[in-house]
């Protein structure tokens, strides 16, 4: 790009390798990215929306964002607060909207008339053909131009309160002390509601301008008249928070916006996953996305949002899912979000130091939000927002039998029992012996050496083995105990009876496993791969047989299925399984809870499956037929079809093709069904069923979407309709995938993939409440936690250092530093990091980077052995002392395992830990919201996040280097002078 004249700016707290390749390097204090984004947004809005409005920007935000939508204001003591978005159902006769009026947002047009524009989520699931972004009224079909601001047509000017968090935080981060509720003046109009009352409304545009602190001549004392005013969220304010000069902030924002104005959106933000690892990660992301929205960049080629998290992108997803989750034989599958799962079952919640109350907005009624963070997760599960594993505290294979005895259906019986309390959600009693996992199968994941946050808690509570936990649980420290979860004074250690790991290398997880199944690696198996770095589908072809006892992944699970089918006879037969399913995103059920939050267990509403609680469904299982089903494609692909992201299509012709390609079962439970005997058979199933690799399916998928939008989208795949990518095709040459409606970008010869491209250019709505990119999140929890609009929230205090600082001194100075875990260049996650060549290129073992200033304070020299610890655990490593690292921060590159060149810890007196030995999961309540348009659960798509960047550690030079091997290699490291 730079060869073509593109200006590039690196924004990273350390002097990362990207910094030397860019025209400008900005180094904000780590964790303050949202503050910098707010200040840049302040400049963009001031100069390109207010002072000299860009016609392109104005048109873009009018068409593709929720900025014209109306928000109701709630009266407080002397001022107002922004409430939920106005819906058609709030007004007289629902403005003529008969279907889902409570899910249709409302705006004014430029004539001053109230309108319900096309595209909101209510149209998606109620009015086929009107779920599009054409600028039309949803009832009359007439063209409308939506009004962005009420200024000039307002009935009144109202004082509206906005939460401010920039004065919070620990001593490690700069603060700007202001009132915790900032009052801003907004133009408003008064409307008559259906119940006869009146309400003040403001547009999201006007709320956004006020939130960014922009002076609009309304006498607002909390708005800035100059970039030099230290008011939220000016460049001068951000300079104090981030350490980046206001001049650089102003210049970068101005140039970014100016380029986008002249090129119609060709300014881009490329971001990795690091920002996603802070507790308030959504504020970081929304800050960047807001900038792109203000400048009309999302969905424009050469601009927009380019997010990279490694080499993974499951492109043929809809072909893969039936194979991965047996959806061809039975539905639904049991899914779980891993963050909530491990937070619960590794008992990390027993050590929680963060409370929901300290996270709430100053505008919230705090009496409604009592309890522990795990309480919010449990409430989310029982309200149908999040999945649970295990699901119920009663064996789900026995519920149908009990229901039959009671003369009831399994669903009615389960509902009745949940209301009575005779059946409970398993998460309410996690340390009851029936309600925790017993077996853990780990497939190609280094859970205990790479990805598992709260490593030491997993060792203690899941494995029951040596661990380095230094802190005390809530019972011993007197912390806030749960209300929804039963507390036991002694946590249950060693919950797992069996750990089985399937891997091609002896990872840390393998070392902790009871059984290791060696699997084939590259050139030893037939498989497929797709990446987000390019648009091709790649083969992995078996050039040689798997070495020694190893087998391919497919053959290993095929053998397990065969043996299971044999041994289950006499124990498990044909059984009715009761399954709970959270309210799913991209389904009509996401309209379940439109206005406010009600908990059936508290008597606020009735328990209605799929509305106020999870769906409760029955699945007929045939356990002895597991092998026959594993090795064939089931009948549901013909009976029900396939689909994804809320659309579905018929797959009869694809099943006919697979019968020819793979042949059919001659007899047994799967008689006449296509076979899946080999990995290539499985690959052909994925390739044949996925629109990304079968042009005929792609056309059907686009046609299915067209029924919702009322616009023909099939032209996007028509020229590829006859293309059917087979496994032998990709063996000959990697093939470019086909454009599919399950992705928002195109795979085209003339258009590079760009997220949001089809939304902008095909007028396909975003899958949100308004159908547009949403700056305003109006769910009750979002408002009460202060995040309906973008705000700066400093890193949280995990309180993991104070309890251990100086408690186990070795005579050397100690210092608290912020602990970051970026990805390394000496391995791919943990793979290859223990390879001799890679170890030689680095330091031969685990390393931690630190600043020269901090090293000097601690008497540490480059390559010294150091110890890094907190209440969660401890690790040992070599110090890399470098100018590239700012003071106050330390970095341990992700996934350096504890299997090579690692001495014992002076704190734990055990082998030093890994990077996750000093981390612990702290879930955020707003990530638990469900049943609410875009805020609804989707597997591997939405849910709680295991953040770790807010963590602090104690760093010191080691004194005694003990290798714990009894071979006489121990040494004493020279003490600090």
C-alpha cells in the first residue's frame, strides 16, 4: 500500500515491528485506546459533520446507521436520561404496523413526519420483502429522507445526563476528574404515546454529538469550545489519559476523515486481537468502529474494518456444521461458550474480586443488580440468554420417563418442575457431584499450555493436581458471595475423572492427560483449511501414512464411535433426551424480549420456553447406532434442508450428488444414506453442501435471502452456478471460494473481501435492532452498565497484587507491572515454540520483556532469571530488557510452555508456570445479554470473553535458581546491589 502512496499510522503502546514500517507511530498508554478513539471521533464530528459537513458522510450515516432513530428520554431528578429506542408499538395504533411493532424503530423524515423506515429487525421476521435498506416508509412504501437532528425543529432543549468513568481507575492509569454524570443540552420533541402519556425524544445523532462533547450553541457548559478544553472527550482530555499529544490526535483524525471524504470511504483500520483482551474490550472496538462509521468507511472497498485474529476463518461453515454437530441426524446440538464453562467449573468464580455494582452506571438503580458476577451468568442461562453445560441438575435422559409417568409431555413436565424447583439449572449448584464435568476430550487445543486463562485454577479444581494459587477464596477473604449459586466452604477439587487429548505433539495439555491419542499431521492426512488472510480453500493431502501409532483425526473419532456403539448396548439404547437451547441469534426467537428484562424465577413473568427461558426440546437418540450415523449423512438434510445466519434452502439435489460421489449404505439404520467412510467423503460433504464451494447452493442461498429483502441478490453468484468444487479439484490447485450470503463481503474478481460490503451495496440490513450499524445500544443492561453509547472505561482493578506484594520476599525489590500477552513470532500459539531452531533464534526458553526503567528500579539485567507472580499463580522466565517497552508494562509472549528450560518458582516452590498462571477469568455482565436482536447467543460468535490485559503482576529478580531435578545444576543469582 505504501508504494501506492497510502499513509500508514501505527497505534501501539510498545515499539512493535509494525511501528518501524509506518509513517507515524502513536503510543497511547496500554488500555486507553477508547479514550484516543473518542478524541479522534470528536475531531471528525466537529470538522466533517458540524463545521463543514461532508455530503458523503451525512448521506452515509443517514442511510446506514441508527443516527436518525428516536430515543425516549426518562425523567430523573432535575434532568433526563436516555432510555430505550422508540418503537412503533409505543405510538398510537402502532403507526399501522401489524407485525412485530415493538421491534420496529421510528424516525422523523425531513418533512417532519413520523415514519417507520424499512430494515429494522421487526421487518426481518414479520414483513418479507421489506427487510432492506431502501429509503422507504415501511407502511406506505413511499420514499423518505430521514432527519438526523432535531435542532431547528425541536420543541424544547432538555438537560440529559451521560455517565462518565474517566475519573475512575487505579494509580497505574491517568485520570481526568469530572462529574460522574455529565449534563448536556439536547434538542428534543414531545410525542403522544399509545397509552395517552407524552414522552420527550431525541435522535441518536443528537445524543452522539452531546456524548462526544461537541458545542452546538445551546449553552452547554460541559461541551468543548476548543480542542484545548480538558473536557470529555476532547484531544486535550485524551492527551492526559493516553499520553499522546493532542496535535497528533487532531492531525491523524483530520487526515483519516479527509481521505475518507475525498475517496468515499477508503480509510481503513487494521486491528488484531490484542484490543479484544481488555475487560472493557467493547469500548475499544466501538471506538474504532464509530470512527469508521462517521467517515462512511464500513463496507467500502479500500476502507473499513479489517480484523485479524490469526489464520482461522471457517469459510464453508454451513457445509461444515451438519458434519461437525450431527445436524444431519438430530437437532439441536448442545453447544457451550467456553469462557462461562471454565469460569464455573474451574471455580475461578470462588476468587472473584470484581463486583457488578462497581461496574454500574451512576444513572442506574443499583438495587436491581445485586450479587456476584456468576449470578449474572446464571440469570442469563435461566432467561435463555446463554447456554449451560451441564444444562439441568437432573439427568436429561430420565426426564422424559418421569414425564410419561406423570402423563405429561417432556417439555411441560420440565417447565412445571423448573417452576416448582424440583429441577434446577446445573449452574446453580456447580459443586454438587452431579453438576460438573467428569470427562474432558481436548481436540487439537493446548488448553493447559496455551489458551486456558486461569491455568492454576484449572490444575486445582479440574485436575486436582499441584497448583500455584496464592490467593484466598471468597469465604476466607470475606468477599461478595453468590446469591444464585450455592456456596460451599470447601471447593470441590479434581472434578474430572478422565482427560483425553488428541494432538500431533506432546504439548503441556498432553502431559496432564490420562490418555493421549497421537494424530496425523501435515502430509499424513486428507483435510481442508481456510484462512482469513486469503480467499482460497486449501487441501491437506496424505503423502505418507501417519507415523507409528498415530491416525488421522477422522479415523480416531470413527474408531471411538465404533467402540462406543458396541459397549453402550445394555446401558443406552433409543433414548429421549431433553435439551435446553438458548435463544438464538438469526432466528425469529431473537425477538423474544423486546422492552425490558424480566426473570421468571423472581416472579416477574411466566416461564415460557424460547421467550422468557431457554427453548426446551426433545431429541431422540439411538446410541447403538452412533457408528452407523457417524459414517453416513442423515435424512434431515432432505427433510429439513440446510442453512445459516437465518436463511435456509433445500438440499435434495446435493444429497443426490453425494449418493453418487460417496455411494450409499447397503443396510442398517442408515440404509440408503450417503456414506462417510473416509476423510475425503467427509470433505466432499462439506464442499457439496456449502454455498462457498458449490455455486448451485450459493444461488439458492442468495435466493433465500432475497425473499426477506425483496431484492434480487442471485446475480452475485449466478456466474458461478455451475461450479462445484470437489476435493480432487483443490488437490490439483487451491480454489477461490464463491460469494455467499452467510458473509457480509464478496469473493469477487473485481472486489476484494470487505466486511459490510453487501450491506452497503446490496442494501441488505445489518442483523441489528434497527437494521443499521448501531451506535446506540438500548438494552436495559447496556444502559444500566453505562454503555448505551461509547464511553471511556479505564482498565479494571483485579486486586491480584496487593495480597502478595512483599509477602514472600527473596530480598530483591518488587514492583507491580501491567501484564500483557501478545502473540509471538517464535511459534504459532504454542506449536513450534519448543522447536530447537525457534528456541535458538530466541532465548532458549520462556522470556518476559520489560522496560529499561523498570529493570533499573528492580536491579534486573538483560537475560537475568526473574519471577512474575500475583494471587493467581507464578511463572519464571528470562528477562528481555528493551527500549521498545514503556515503563509500567511487561509482556510475555503468548503460549510459551512450561516444558523446556524452566526453573522452579521461589513463590510456589513448584515448576514455574505459563503466561496464564497469573491470569483469571473475569466475565462482563453485558456480554451475557441475549434474546434481543443482535444481542443474542450464537455458537462461537457471541458470549462472555476471557479478558486478561487488565491483570497486574509483581516482578522481581530471582535469587535461587532451582531446577528441581536433583542433578546439581542449581545456582544462586547475584543479588541486587
